């Protein structure tokens, strides 16, 4: 049997992030000020973000140097290994070669620290002492708490209520790293109080939690806000993942034919696939498949238009596929994929046909995850299981056609804190779910009419 | 900053386990048949173990080849990385260089799969279809369930009740891999029923759980028993860890001055330090420190004598430091260290002064674990935190003396399923505990008088 882990030495770790903005196939629609309908400037974002991140948000430089202090911390888990899934291939009987880029070995168990560490660094550099944020499944909140511990920053996390209750270990993990974690909606913010008044039993949503964290940052001195996905600078920091993957594929003489990854806000998968987009635009034949849950079908069923990033309409308007900022997805176990919108950069690439979206049912992704655990050994996060399901589907297609494709799965995180979800699946408690069209229509009806700037 | 991870390529992975038996500084007292008082032969063990493992148990060959099928599975996480703990060193301000051999990246999260995979392989080779075992904190039960999935064997696990209740995620993990897990004592075995009759509220113990698993294996066709620690062949399989560590230290021009590890049955630490024992016996100056909880102080407070490995007196008699087979340790969070005895090979080395035992209080090991998480990032198992505490103590001694020692910590597993324990610690619910001498005396008074064979 060939090599199982393709390891890049620390000395070969990329020293700069890749900025996709100069290479986009069409111009990116700018974020708009909801009051004026005009593109926002740096001054609009300054109250909640440090200036260096605002610059990165709009930069047209193709490469942005990674600070030494960030590289040193990256070495705690980077370069991350690229695995060959030999045992899954044998189990499926596929002629495809399946690889997975394993981000689960970071201290927080996912790709999230790639940007958490960078954001904490830039905040620290600019004198910030406390960061407020939101978290869905808890991956981001724990990653930022870790980064806070490493850079001596106070961290406050608003955690979506249904995940807070499903995943108590994530809250405890944040506290081990010194973070403070609240179940959102809270009664600590106007946004939280409004959500509770509307529905005291709400399972919460990322939209509401974002509103709470932004309000917290805007109303406390020395406090800034951090977002774990969606924004351009977050995608940027994640690209170290795809840059490493390209080097690792080169080491074994491979070229990717198919990339699969899960998308909630989009950052883990953007991190993997952005460095491959130019190759595709230059004519290389690569399928780039973005996987989402049927319960929150942003890319597969929502329109591409301007909307707020949060429920309380505090953020700038972003052009994206959106189910509507007031949409509250059902409390599925892949909490990290419960977001009404999607990173504008990914949405642009979907709208241009560069990225193909697919939606999956919960029982199917858990079945794929169990197959994975019993062949490859490791236990994936339910979010990651969406990518695994797509990878297995593609490998089985190769079995039918005889094609020897090279498939790369974005293995975004482990499921060690998601075992209650596996328990529910094995007990037969997880069923298919089709989101009623009326729910989408109702949320979309609440959207303001936005004239796109010419 | 220098390299953080010292990585051994898969091509450099050791191809044979190291058997310490020919290199021992004194003869190992043989296991005895409790009925006759005579050393047992292979025929005594054949009902519960496959023959190849029985041979390994008594082998005097210095090297035992690792089967190809085992090596292939090892590659899912081996060679495991040796880390330099730069950030902890800086935090402590020590001139010592601290390394840790990280076994937490195996699919089960600890060193246990090193032997689980080997044992499953040999059982499968000899036609066994089902394996019964016990587990303390759940590390071993999940590792064997993983191995069962990879070799298509049915696995039944008797899990010590207090851990079963403290760590439900470990049970779920076993089930994801297809294992079956019961809270021990059960009403399914004579041993379990006897323990429940004696005390219906018992927190359980490894001794009771071993009795149940051995009885299960002895009374079911096609079923064998597997032990995750204590026995010679288990220590043997773990030595790949220390063999890799020596190669990795060579890569950076280091020689270990101090080794620290935690011991329950002893296998994780034996795996790390056995390959260094000959160097020490040949005159190299290495401190080998074995860490245990003050709540189960086998090496630091118990006598060295023959005793049963289990509560129901089903196993052969083993010469070891023992608190008495009827001893039930308090339900501390480091469940993997709650064993009344200790691997005979380690006990011999302690009795010969080769290994130095130390005991630690729970609040101290959790304090060390929090320091670790906030500097090195990763979350250690409470068992592993004993090793970390000793490593920090040794590094602080170096700070006083100015010695630039090379300290290697056996980082045996992650604490992702132990967050309830961290939560209890951070809430101030974990206190110092000193085991009353009467409890030890009472259990020791129940031991039979055994005449040692001459």
C-alpha cells in the first residue's frame, strides 16, 4: 500500500495568503450602506474591525504576507496532513483516488483557528483588549477563545441557543481557554431582547447571534467584533489550506479533478478551493462542488441579491445567495451550516458557474460519516460529513464510468463534540427534511428592495 | 523560533516492536495459577487469548516483527509527531527544552489503538469473531471498537460505571464504530451480579469490569478476551511509540534527560520509556518518572507482591505493586488511572530503582492542564495531565538550577471527552484527596498468602 499521509515540512509552509480578488472572473459587488444604498468605506467598518483587516477586506494585492507571530502559532498544527483514503477506496471498490485535507488536528478541532489566530493578532497589534463574536456549532467560538488565550485577549461568544444546548462541551472548551460564552439570544443586547420578545422559544440563529456580537462590540470601549466566516478577509486567511494542498498533491504527482467541501458561511471550503480557481479559469478541468444541507439550502434554492448579514440589520448589505436575514433554519446537527447567506466571494463564483452547489439530507450525511468512521477510523463533524457524502457519490460515479479521478475532500473538522448527533442518528431519530417553499418566500418577502449600484 | 513538530516519515516507521524482557535487570516473576501456586503455561491462557499473543507474553526475542496489515493501519496516525513545547517553555521561563510525544491524533484519541489494532489482527488470524473487554475512562474500549471495525470483529465492552456515567460520549463513540458497551457491573455475568449484590451503588472498578469481560469470553464460543494494559504483550505493542521518539530526538540532535508519563495499568508510559531503559542500565543519566493519582497510589503506597488482576479472582496471580484486588478507588476524573495494580514489567523496574514513581492531587493536575491548554493550545486528557504536571515541575526545577535538560512528556491522549471534568475543576468542585491508610490496609488484608516460586 502506498503512502497514507502526505506531509509538508514546516519549512515548506506557505508564507503568504492568496487573495482571490484580483483573479475573479467578474467584479465583486461592493457591500452597501443600508441607509444610503452607497458602497461602504473603511470608516463604516472602523468601529468594529481593526484597520489591517479592513484593508485586507478590499485589497487587490494577489498575496498578503503572513506575520511571523501567526506563522509560529500555525506550526502547532500546520502544515496539516493530506491523507489518502485507501481504506474507503477499497470499501467502495472505486478506481478513483480519494484524498482528504485534514484540518481536524488544530487545537480547536477544525479549520477555524487559521483565521482566529490571524484576527486575534491584528486586533492585538491595534490595541484591542476584548473581542465579541457569535458561534453556530461552537467551532468558531472555541477557535477564537483559543486565539484569545494565545494573544492574551478577552473573548465573549454569543452561541446559537440550539447548539449551546446540543453541544455543552463546546461551551466548556471555550471556558478552558478563558473565553466567556452565552446562549443566544441573550437579554444582554437590544438585538437579543427583540428576538426573545418575538419568540421566547427560538432555537436561535447565526443571524441573531451576529447582531448581538456586533452590538456588544459597538457599545463597549476597547472591544471589536470578529466574524468566523463570510467576509473576504476570513476567506483570505483560510487559503493557506488550499496552498498547502496544492504543494502536497504536487509531492505525489497528482492534479485534482474533483474538489468537495461543505459550506455554511463558506470559509473552510473557500480556503481549500480558492487557490484552484485560477487553474480552472485557465482551462484545467476541475469540478468544484459546494455541499450544503437541504434544511438550509442557500446556494441551491435562494436568490442572488443584496441582504443583511444579520437578523437585526446591523451589518452592511452584502450581495449573496440568501434565504433572507429573518430566516431561522431548523435546528439540524450541522450547526455550522445554519446560515441564511453565504460568503459573497463564493456566491459570485457560483453565479459564474465556477462552483456547483449540492444539497444533502441529514440521514444521508450521517450514513456517509459512519462509513467513513468504520473505514478511515476518524470521526468527522456533521458539517464535514456533507463533503464526505459528496466525495463518496463522486467516487461511486467513477466506479460506474471507470474514471480514475483524483478527488480531494475538505475534511474541515472532527466530530468529537457531536456524538449526541451520532447517537440520535444510530437511534433512528434523524429523518429527511424538505424545507417548505413558503418558509423561504416568507423570509424573502421581508427583504428591502435594494438598487444595485451601477 | 525553531521547529515545532518533529515528523518522522512513514518510510522511517519502526517495523518491529521492542521486547524488553531479555534486557531486564532482574528476572520477571512468573504469573501463577491461583489453584496450584505454580507458574502458568500457555494452556492456562489459551481459552481467553489467541496463541500468538500468548507467545509474545513470554517471548525472549528482543524484536518482534509488526505484521504488514498492522503497519498499514498504524499509518492512519503513525509515526506520531514529537512536538517541542516552545510556548510552555517561554511561559515557565525555563532553560529546559520540553518535548511531547503526541499520541492524541489516533482516531480513538490516545495511544490505545497501538495495541488494539495488533490484538484485533492476531485474533482475526486465529478465527476469533468476537472480543470482550473492559474499559475505565473509555479510551481502551473505544480503541478496541475502532480495531473491531477495521478487522470486522464484534466487540463487547464492560465500561466502569462511574466513567460510563461521567463520559457518555465515549460510549457513543464505541457505538459509532459498531461496538457494544455496557455499564459495569452488569447483571449479565456472575462477577457483575456479585458486585451488585455487595454494593448496588458501587461506582465500579477496572477489577470488576475485567472479571466480567473474562467471564464473558470464557463462556461464549468464538469469543476471546483482550486487555488494554498490564500484560507484557500490551507493553510490547506500545513500544513503537518510544522507538519513534528515539529516532525523532536523533533528528534534532537531542538525548532525553527526563521522561515523564502517567501510569494506570502502565502501557502508554511503558511504550514511551521501555526503549530508553537499556540506555539507562548502560550508564546514561535518564530520570524515568511514573505519575499516578494520590487517589489510587499503587506505586507510591502499595506493597510489591502477588495479587489477582481482577476483583473476582479469575485471572492468574501477577507480581506487582497492588492496593488489593478488592480495592475500589474513588471516582476521580482520570478514570484510566483507577487500577489497583500495575504492569508487572513496570513494577519490576520500579522495584529495581530504574523508574521513580510520583503521585499527584487532582486540582494540581487540572491546573497544569489549563496552563497547557492556554500555552500549547491542545486539551489533554486528565490522565495525560499527570505527566504534564510532572513535566512542568521538572522544568521549574531547571529554572532554579539553570540546567538545560531535555524533558520528554508522554502525551497519551486528548481530553475532548473529559470536558465535564474541566467544567467541574473550573467551578471549584475538585478538591485534594488523601486516601486513608485504613482503606488500603483493609483491601490488602483480603489478599491470599502466596509463596513465591523459587
